[in-house]
C-alpha cells in the first residue's frame, strides 16, 4: 500500500479522490466528501498493492442519505480497499479478523489453489476472531474482479471490495482514465432481519405490487391468471429500494460522488456488481459505452447505450466524453425501486440531470417458462405486441439483435401472434408439470413451478430492457477477444435445474437445498470438458457463480470465442448453457449469487478431481 | 364439504372480482389451446431412421472442418453410450433449421453447436477420439498448449456473424452431447479436499455451520391476524385470532389461539392449538395436533387440518376436530387480500363451522353450525403493523340457530369491528 510500483498511469482515481488514498491524497475526511457525523466507517476505498497485502476486517457505523446502520468494514471503509495486482506476480494476502465472529474473504473470479478460495466449510475453516489468515498464490490473469465475505450474510453489511489485476503486457483497452465503479447496497436493517422478513412476509420488500389502483397494463384476465398461479408479476427483485440505498463506490445518490475527466479522454469504467441482491441497469445518458470486458475477460468491443449487470458480474466499458459537460452514471435497480448515481464530470461540482426512475416492470410469458419469450408478450400486452411473431419466419432469417429468443422450440403451433398468446397458452397449462423433470430433481414443497418450455435466452437483454429504444447489451454479443484455449467438444452434458418456491422463499438446485446434498458434490474428472445446462424453473433471474473457474457461455459465438465468465444470469423460466473445462482441482462453491437465495439453500459444492486421481 | 368450500370461496371472491370490472376485459379466455407437447427433454427420442452407426469406442473421428450439414456424432464413451443416445438427429442444416427442429433429443435442440465452421481454427489436430477418459493421462491436458492458438486471429471473421448480420449468432444445435454421469475418474464421495490442508476437525465444524447457514435455519413467526373490538347490539365484545410457528421450511411447530366474548361476561369461546406442521406441497402444510378449549365445557380435541395458499391467492385454514367426547366438528376459514393501494388492503374473510352431530352442551346442531362473512379494511403503516376497521356478519344455522334462540340469543349478529393486525 505504501508503494505502488504499477501505478504508471496514476489511474483508478476513484480511490484517490473518494477513498482518501492515505499517502497521495492526505485530505481530511470532510474534504473527501465524508460526513463527519458518520462514526467510524468511511465511504469509498483506498488502494492496496504489492507483494504482501494486509487486510483487517472490522466494523462500525455507516451512514448515507439519512440512513445509518451497522457495517462490516475492511481497512475501515465500505467498500473495502481496492486490491491492485499485476498479472504474474506472487501475492500474499494477510487477512486479520477483528470481529467477534468468524469471517472470511473470497476472491471472486480469481484463479487460485482451492484452499485459498475463502469459503468456510468448503475451501477452508474460516477465519476465527483475532486470527490472521494468509493466502499466497501467483496471479495468473488480469482484469476486473472483486472480493467479499463468504461467511453468513456479512457481504450485505459492507464486507466487499474491488480487485483490479493489470495485464502483464500491454492492455488492449488502455485508457486515459481508469475508474472502478462498484455497485452495492446499504441498508440499516440487519441482514438476518432481512432474511427473516423474506421468509415470513408476503413479498415484504415489494412496494410495487399490483393493486386495484395501479397503472400496470394488465387486464382483469391477466390478474386472475397470475392469482390462479399464486405468483406475482411484480416479483422482480426480492429486496428493493424500500430498504436499500444503492451505492456507487460506497456513495449514495445524494453523496455527490464524482469521477473526473477531461473532454476527449478515453475513460474506462470497471463496473462491479458487488451488491447482495440487486441487478442494475447501467446507462450514462448522452454517452455511448463500449463494452470491452465481461467478468474480467476481454471481449471484442460492443458499443451499447445500456446494459444490465447481474449480481457478482463485472463489465468494463470505455466512454469518450468529448464535451465539457457532466454525465450521470445511472445504476437503476432492475425493479426500478431506486438507483445509484455518480457524476462523470470535467469539473468538480458540475452536475448532469439525473433521469427519473422508469416505470416498474412486469414478468412476461417467457419468464414463466412458456417459451415464446419474445418479450413483446408481456402479459396484458399494453405495448403493442409485435405482430406476426411467426416462428417459422424467425428460424434463420437474421433476427434482429434484440430478438431475445430464437425460439426454435415450437410453441404450440408457431403461428401465434403476440398478445393473444398469453391467454391461449395459459388455458389448461400446468405450471408445475413435474413429469417434465429429470429424475435427479426432487419434487417437493421447495419447487413451485416447472418451466414447461424453457428457452435459451442469451439474446435477452434482461428484465425490463427488451423494450427500450436504444442499444442494450445481451450475452450473444459477448465474443472473447483472446481465443479460448480449450475447444474440445464436451464429452458429456449435464443439466442442473434452478428451483424455488417464492411463497416460502425456498431456493435450491434440483429441488434440493444444500443441506440435503452437502455430502454429494457435483463431480468432475480433472480436465474434463463438460457442457452444463442450467434450467431455471423459477420466475426470478439467478446469477449463478462457479468458484475457481471460468466457463464459456454457449451463446452462438464460435467455440473459440464463447465468452469466459465466472457468473452467468439465468433468465426466469429459461436456460443457459456453458462449457466447462474442469482443470482446477479441489472443492469449489457453486451457487446463486443472490445472497439470500444462497442463504436459503441454492448452493452446491463442485469437486474437481486431482490430475493424479488421488483425492484432491 | 367440497361444495361448501367452493361456495364459501365464491362468496369471498365476489367482491374482489367485482372490483375488477373497471378494467376492460381485453383478453377473452379462449378455449384451451392445444398444449405444446415438447417431448420430455430427458426422453431420448432420436429419429431412428437417420441413425448413423454409432462410432466405435475410440474411433478417432477428427472434427470436420468443413461446415458440413451432417454432424459428427459426439464421441461416445462406451459407458455414456449405454445411458444416453449419442446419435445425432436428422441432418441439421443451418438453412432449414427454423422449422424442422425436433424436440426431444437427449439435449435441448436449442443447444448451440460448437462444431460449427471454425474456419481456420486448427481443430482437426485435436483428436477427440482420444478423449476417452479411461485412457486420458494427465499429461494430455498439456496438449492444449500445442494447439495452434497463435494462428487464430482474433479478428477472424466468424461465419455466424456473417449470417447474423452482426456479432449476434444464433445458437445452433449440435449433434447431441450425451447426458451422462461423471466418469469414474471424477472420483466419488463427499467433498473433503480441504481436510488434507486444514485438518478434519476444523473443517467438520465449518462444514456444519455452512450446512446450517445455507438453508438449514429455523425461523419464528407470530401473527395476530385479528385482535379487535366488536361493536354490536347488546354488549360489545372482543375477539383475538393469533398464530405463530417455529421451525424450518418443511417442519414447524405451529400454535394457534382464538377466542371471543362480550365485555363483562365470561368468554364465549377460547381455545389454543399446538400443532406439528409439515409442508406437503409448494403452498400447503398438513397440520396435526391438539386443541384445548379454555372456555365453556372442558374439551380437548385431536386436530388435523391443512393451511396454505389456494389458487387465486386465498389463504385457507381448514381443520377437523375430534373431541374427547367423541364429537366431530370442522372449521374452514378463507381470507383474501385485495390491495387497493400498496398499503390499503381490503380483506374479505369467511368462516364456516360444521358439526357431524348435535352437541347440545355446546349449543351446536349437526350440519352447518355457523357462518361468518366479513370484510376488513386495513392500512399497513408497516408490513408488520396494520390497524383496521370492518364489519362481520355471523349466522347460527340449522340446529345451532334453534339452540341459540332457545338460549335467548339472536342467531344472527352483525359486528362492527376495529382492531389491529400485526406480526413479527
């Protein structure tokens, strides 16, 4: 931390400006924009780097926007420090737990020996109070990542921070300025209290439910249909802005967080979704963004105007503001219950207009697993449904990029037009036809729905973004910049069903909570190449994360350029397929990265056998 | 009984449904559409007519570089072949793919293929046949390094981009990759890798904690659904209706208590139930236990019932009681939350009490003992705290009405209620 040999371009000024990099920016707290009334936890982060890095897990009070509450803070700040590494270096991370309870740190997206991966009960025993834990490994990659606690619900309460690994060679996407934009939430509510309310309350945090007086484009028949299913079309995110203040680099919307630029500069923004339970829609009105990396892996540039980032994903974008004006970086919660704001500005204090929250959104037929899934088929179809959604015609004519689904599966005939489809499909449909499930899926109270025709929706931009009138990123646009090294055809395939019960707030893989399968990990032979299909039998999107590996999302790109990811969003009622080369021996966590879904049981262990065949 | 429930539910439902009349019914309920019948994805049903000979074990069939419409079958391991079809379905011609996609292969047909035209990629050099895991030696992994990556130009035009107009390629089906369990080389047994490094004892403790923290927790809940003052002809009265549980997702200890009376008199009715509650489906729990009456003649009952959420979001609580005197009674309650705004909620509620026999000591006649229909309007200051006002009509029916009249009571009572609903 004292000496940053890699800081050639003096980049990542976010930390310098707002985290108060102790040596290079010896500003008092008030000058860093921190509210003196806070108590002990600083907003924003320092940078730590070098061969040996010390981290100390502590706690204190955190405040933003009038909300005050307890937080876990690493090195005294929320988020914790930016860990800045260089590809190829050896690093020793010393993590001291100053809490009265066990803690841990998982290095999210970092390739390392499994025993340093930081998941208590899987990769190590956890860090006891007062203990210092050391992880030492060689950094084998570059890109944007993050770290967070994997103990209990500590991640919700501030125990997270960014990681940036500079490439050993030239960066193909070098920029004049380089900022981390870490998205997260703050809540004064105790995380255990949130969990209890999710279990006991009836969609406790959703204040956008359908009512007699709402403006949702739902007909009476639609409403009845949803009621019949015992589902809510407004179940978008489990925890909302009713209790969350959305943070960018630890700063709430009222905290005037600024990222500086000079007109004409290339500015790289490393978006990290370090939230516990939130998907964000990211846009910078007035600026196009060029996406250059996903989950830390370079991709071929894609220019877009907005993208949705799932929990635990990262996207690097480059923007090139040319005018002497401020731009608002808008991180709108997917359910539109709140937003995080920062200003990209050429002069301190300059402000851009902040757009209003957009209208709340509704789930659609596709989210029920009814195939279709053209997004136009929003139940009730207030937006004029794209007529003539003729499947036959869709087959291979070059469908427009935004078409979420190639839907080669036949939806009951293939000649239905838009809105009519909704009710027609509904009639007589069994939303929980368990005969469609493979035998490994346990049918029980923890499974309230079976997607009857789950489609690959990698072309879908994310809930609520399929109808906007500008360019939105989708997974099919991701194409790896550097070719994948393993292009073998997978020797076998496997399916994992994502299962849940919204009403009981139960979440699992294959209908079995972790407690039921903790002794039966998902096993791979060393270097085995496997095609894994995730089928989402729920109406929520799940960001599924595999520790210790990158898998390649099968998104229609040629195998050499299928994008490498560590976390993949599985859209509601849909499927995603990835190819995995299981070449990191050991036990690894595999879970939904929505913290409370994981906490409810949506977690498994993946065991990769060691090359020698001996137990890893 | 079923009819009763239906009638009850219709009664409760009608106000809610009626309120939707303001919305235009833009979606007539059509006749049931033919259910799309994708063959269960798991059932292997490849078209037998097109079945090429399965490749023999280790038949080294290098991947075709040409974009031939006929796909190489996935390399079949003998074991996998025994469990899943390895035969490709009909020729998957990109051009004709839209409509001819058969459903029901071992793999979803939308599964993209990764053996598409790879252009200049040197795939041919990779011997897929040699990937038999039995024969795979660890060193083989290193062969990847030998693959000619250098020759791969990142800017290489992708054939799919060419057809798709931009980088958006459509996933293309692939000769099915067999669904198969892990090979023997994947090992077996629980995940214990960390024990070798950190010790079995330390890991055991952490593992137990993880199990508990990842779906194994128990929760406690208490709710006063109704705690109210009841204004009516004659003496005003009171009522409580509370319940709570402690437990996990499947099994819970559930307790309920309800009672009512008039001020200045002994409680008319009061009871407490202690139940074991077991989830029997996504929305319903089966509950069994005991009920102790605390007012009137001393009675203890065995209880069996179901509680949960019925289609159209009715909260249902139905239970049958067998008393220590041998009397069989039943009670069915239904509630529906009709949100008017996010915080203002109208709750129609119905309750019917049934008896299998006359119970003169309790003033109960066989058949439908009593019926209650009410509606409460609450305002949720917080989800957990909602004062309400409402009205409820009670009728004693049949033999019970006769008993009531004989005792000098009106078998029909209208209560104007004010109370608070709260939970934690």
